[in-house]
C-alpha cells in the first residue's frame, strides 16, 4: 500500500480573472478539474490512500472527488484554519497516515502536471534508503523555483528556494514538486505553526546530515502557475502528450463534452476542449483552447490558445489569441485580443471595440 499527501492550499491559488470563485486546482483541464488528473495518475501508480491538505472548505472538493472510490483509492481531506505553509500542511496531513515510521509517503504539489514514473520514484527512494527523495527537472529559467544541485550519485547538496542573486543560480536543476518522504521525517516537522518545506525543512535536514536523494527525470512537466500553462496542459492532455486516465474521452485533436453543439464547418484542433452546453458557430476555428460549459463562440471567430470562461460569449469574426475571457463575460463581434489580454468575469465588450496593432 502506498500513501500520498496532495497539497492544494496556500495563497495565490485562485485563477483570476476567469474563475474568481474557483480555486485553481478545480479549473477544468481536459474537461475535468485539474486535480482529477493528479488523483487518477496517483491511483494508476498504485497509491491507495490520499490525504488532501487544503486551506479551503472541503465543500469545494468533496462533491467532486468524494471518498475517492471512483478513482479506486481512499481520499480524505484535512482543512487548515490558517495556511500552514507547505511543510506545515504536510505535517498536519501526516496525522491521517496509517503506515509505520519507515513507510514511504508520496507528496505532490497540487499545481503540477507531470509524466513522472511515480512508482519508479518510490522504488528509487527505497533502493537509495533515503530520508526524502525529490523529483528534479531541468528548466531554462530556474528563478521561480527551488534549485537543487546534486552530486554524481544523486545526493542533494543544497536547496535554494527562489534564488535572489546571480551567485545563487548555480544549477538549472529544480524541485519538480513531487517527493517521497520517510514517514518519520514528516512526523519530525514542527506541528501547529507555518513551516515551509522548501525554506526550512529541506535546508534543515541537509544541515543535520539527512539523506536527500534527487531523481532527475526529464519527463513532461508543467507548472500550472499561469493561465497559459493551464491552457497548454489541457491541450496536451487531450492530445495524449501526457497521459491521464481522467480525460473523459479518447485522445485526439479535440474533446467535445456531451451536450456541446459544434456547427458543421467549425474547426476544432490542437487539443481544444468544448464544455457541456457550449456552442461553436459555423466557420469558427478553435485551436488549443479551453471553452468552458455554456460558452458561445460566434460564427467565423478565431480562437487560439485561449481560455473562454463558463457562459462567456465571443462574437462573430472576433480573433482571440493567448487570451482569457472570464466567466459570463461577453466579447462583441469583430474584436481582436491578443497576447495576455484578460477580460474580467461578466464584463461586456462592445462589437468592434478593440483591434491589435504594433504600429498604427
Ligand atoms: N495545504 C496547503 N497549505 N497547501 C499549500 C500551502 C499551505 O499553506 N502553501 C502552498 N501550498 C500548496 C500549493 O497549493 C501548491 O500546490 C504547493 O503547495 C506549492 O506551493 P506554491 O505556492 O505553488 O509554490 P511555488 O509554485 O511557488 O513553488 C513550489 O513549486 C515549485 C515547482 O512548481 C516549490 O516547491 C518549488 O521549490 C518548486 O520548484
Ligand atoms: Mg506552484
């Protein structure tokens, strides 16, 4: 039996402006709340018990994920009164673990989509007899992450969260947000106060001579911090670039959920998802985008790499590229929005109001 803790709390976890009231982990990605992919992938890797550590009311998650039986595992929720930080949340959720002090416990950041071989990480952790094992990936710009240099055997040499100076930028190898802990290490984290696993626990363990083992696997890896990456992740899930048992349909160029209406002559591609009750007009071209439930895309509109909120509408011939349209917003016909444009929830943009030009 393998147990896991899933971290889904903290600040900045709401995706503005598209779903002001929905925590980011619940934003539909390939047709289901993002967390469903993490839970399903964990179940497929042999995880049988997940403790979800949240600062939200469990009411947000429970109606969707219930007791986990639909995923083939048991799922329970612990709710922090005040955010306890990553380490505090792990410690707090650890009270619900059932394994002994030497058992292996997976810990997942809740905002990561990865193709990691989860079972392989657990095996490698046991083989190395490590206190903590960390999945590491290489990225082009590591500044927004935890830097984790290792020696030739994979032993972690340091942990520097969000390096501030050029001298601190000593590696492009970063913490990918998936760990295996020896249960007794979790129990040694101080209880009842905020603790950062990245800034306090890992450096403290290293200073105390504990064995931290890094596993560098350059698999599919996406941090869902920005809307762009959520849109990309959704498209990649639909196209099967990263497999998830939770995608409600076959892999392909598009996923049209039951109850959606796509006019003949509309073109869907690039892993586009069309939510229940949404309508796509004739001649519309929608590529690599998320169209949430009950949204309407007008005839001949062109939508690329964008997220269209629930009940939002996009007028005829409007061009959207790399944009987010909030829930219930309306973008009139003949507009052009590009590169990071954000339309607030319920906002109304008249027809022919905005075009895009780098010069005149
Ligand atoms: N329950 C709970 N309580 N969860 C929390 C809390 C808290 O107080 N604070 C953060 N979390 C959860 C977040 O929801 C997220 O799933 C995870 O812990 C990591 O927190 P983030 O706030 O997303 O951290 P980050 O993205 O800046 O950095 C982390 O992830 C990077 C990889 O994406 C760090 O772990 C970095 O070292 C890492 O490189
Ligand atoms: Mg994050």
